[in-house]
C-alpha cells in the first residue's frame, strides 16, 4: 500500500507563493485530512501529489515513485480534484464509462460506483442538469472506479452535499480505509472530518502549522456556535437560573432589547437551541464561526502559541 512522502515542496506563481517548504509524510492505510482557509494551499498540495502540478522546488512521491511515473496508477489510485473535469453535455454514465476506458478499468464498475454514490436514478441524465451535490457525488464515483483501490485523494468532497450526502461520503471513506486504502482529503468541514480522519494536517499561507491527531486538533481549534433568539425577560431569568446550577462552563450569554445571544465552544447548535426553547425562546439565527477565520482575524484561539512543534513543516 502506498505511503505519501512530500519533501520541501514550494510552489510559486510569479510573486505568489502557494506552498512554502512543505514537508509531510502520510502513512499507508490511514485517513489524512488537509484543512485550512481558502487559499491556504490544500488543493495545490493535492495536485502536486497527483502529478498534475510540478513544484518549483521539492518532490512528492507515492510509495517509491512519483504518481505520474507509476505503472498503471489508474488501476490502483483514484482522485477527485477541484473542478472534476465534468462535461456538461455528457450523461453521468457516459462520463464514468469514458473514465473507466481511459483508465483501463472494466466497465462493469460504472454501475457499481454509481449505485454506491446514489446516482443510479439519474445516471442517464446530462451532467448539466445536476446540482452541485450531484456533481460532487459523480466526481467521487469516478475516483472509486479502480477495483483494487490503494490510494484515494479527494479535494473538498463535502462541498454542496446535504446531510445524507455528507454521511454517505464519510461512510465510503471509512469503508475504503478499512479495506486497506490510503485516503487523503481536503476539507474545511472540521466536524465531519473528525469522524473519519486519523490525522489532520493544517495549512495556512502555504505552510503547515499543525500535524497531529484529529482529536488534538479539535481541542486546539474549537468551533464557536452562536445562537440568537427572541425571549421575554422572565424566560431569561429562568435560563440564567439553570445556567447557574447546570455547570455550563464556557457559555457566554448576552440579552439586549428582547434578543438573547448564546455563544459556546463546547455545546452544539442543537444543544443551544434546546436550552433556549425550554425557556420560551424563539430561535432567530444559528451560526458556526469558522475557526480558521477566527484565528486569522484575532488569533484569540492561540493556535500558534499553544501548538506543539510540527513534524511535517514549518510553523
């Protein structure tokens, strides 16, 4: 099974530096998540690993060789990169059949992967009629075509998916990992990543600033959930009474002009909503703050200062 070794990779586009001296080793039979804000270098790193982007400096190998130099890589390795190369006037069946033929994969796999990704009812519809979520499912289905899949690379596979689609992709990733494949996926959906990833590699401005377990990363990058509700003063008083005795550490509450705002790094949106409704509140909005944006704007999470030294790149 392939292990991925990235050594001192720098990618420049004129004066812009997309990756800056990135080194990381992703062990075989693992699920590794690349996370970071937009423009952090996640997609560029995946393209370098896949051999469709040549680094300005450094190298990336899959097993003992470069991805593009491997013998018949498409029979063993699958990738869905940003964009996906989907022709709008082809049907999903035609697209999967074309990919299978080009990769040397038996065409029987077309119906198998379409069924796996929930595409069978629309497999003969043109791709231009597909929603973003359906296109995502199709791109992932194409990456799953190799019958003896050893390496699966997915770039933002959860974008545009509803809850059922996110759960399906998580199940597929976990299943392929259990079957012995090495999986690398880039995403900004941290809560879903933590369910499947053994390891998180976090990038910002083209550099790695965290390389460790998903559990440790979750502790260092808590997601702030914010709820706003309309509630009368008596409801606020009873809520404050529950908070005083209930041990809700880390929960911040503000009440102004009949509107209550609750903020927490520890409680989920569902838990905050239930807490509010129990005291007669009507939820107006519920949002989750992107921890990467919070770290960039204020550094209030203290990732840099609290972070242990990375094994895979510069801080």
